[in-house]
C-alpha cells in the first residue's frame, strides 16, 4: 500500500495499473476512517483489481462557521485501516495541490441540493461535487463508493455523474451503525459521554418513523410529526430538519410511495449529526 501526495504521482501509479488492464475503484474520504469507510473500501476491493482511497479534508465544502479546523485527522491510523482492508493506494494531497491559486471552476448542482443539508449549508454541495469531480478526473476509476449515510450527497453525485457524462459507476453502500444504533461518523468523536448517549435519539426516532410506514402510514406529515415528537423528548437534541423526500430528486413528497428518503439532521450540543432511512 502506497501513500502519495501529488496528482502526478497518483496518475503515474494508476496509469501503470491501467497498462496491465486492471480495474480501479475509488473511495473518496475525508480521513479519520471508521468501519463505515472500511465497508466501502472492502466493497471496492471485492469489485476491482485495485482500490484508491482519497484522504482529503476538503476546505471548500465547509462553511465559514463550520468545523474545518476541528475536523479530526490521523493519517497513520488511516494508513493502517486501508492496508488491513486491502486498499492499494492512498491519495492524500495538500489543499494547495487540489486548489492552486486562481482556482475558479466549480461543479454546481440544483434540484437535489435545494432541501435538507443543501438548505442549511449553502456552499456545501458545490464543494463536494467539485472535489469529487476532480478526484474522478485524477483517478478515472471504473467505480466509486459512497455511503448511504450521506444520502443527499449520494443522490447528488449520481445526478452530476449522469448529467455530465462522467461514465463512472456509483456504488451505494449501506449505513454502518454502532451496536446501539448510532450511525458511524467521524464527527461522533466530538460527543461527550452524555451527548453520545443522547445521540441515540436519532436512530430511535427514525425507527419509530420507519415502523409507522411499515404499518401502513403513507402521510409524510404524520411520519415527520412522529419523528419530531420523539426527538423532542431528548433535552440535549435540537432539530435542524426532519424531511421526507423522493430519493432520486430530493424533493418533498406528501404521500409516501416509491423510493423515499426520510432524513434528519439534529444538533446534540454543538455537534450536528445526520441519519436517515430509505424505504420502497
Ligand atoms: O463524504 C465525505 O466524506 C466527503 O463529502 C467526500 C465525498 C469525501 C468529499 O469531500
């Protein structure tokens, strides 16, 4: 397993693989890898001859008051996890390698980014799509792997890959949870022990919403009410949003039918956590 910092080094290694006729999978990450990332890497390793993992805390997807500086980083730990999971190459560029002076070109998306996180983090998806588009152009993978935990990100990346003809297969991977139900996230490390306990309210509230739908509830407003009412029982939780949207276009639905995403964002103390389920 190799770690490279420059686009040129990454391209040379990948070009040599391509000469041998090998297939390539890409797992884009911001590092501080956990079992969620590990499941993406393992999936890529099982489907491709070579797997590239990018580790890059992408500054342009963080708003001015967000946690860019505080975002956890530990490349040595990431290297061990990638190696143990069978990854072949870590691409770990500096921000200046990805964003040279006068960097002024972006991938901007509409529709799928209007609601949910897009509504409250205005520049976030432009930053995500731009860096993912750059990674696609640098690595030129056959397949790229994204977790369903960031469901709006997944829907948005699928859309720009289709709209802009990137010709890359986007492979969605299920949410990985702690034994008690909390969705794995690098940001879980921000939680104090009391907040960690309080954070269980996300998965518990979603479970109630899911059960209601499975028992025949089709009214999106009622499902939202059930989830909000349960979130309100946790004093450390502050709701950012609870939404029911169609998974393809990320637009609100009144009646639940077809592939539907039920997504929430909740502050536990100062930490903003997201979670969701997809039904249908
Ligand atoms: O999901 C993430 O970790 C990031 O948004 C991504 C896709 C690596 C882009 O920076």
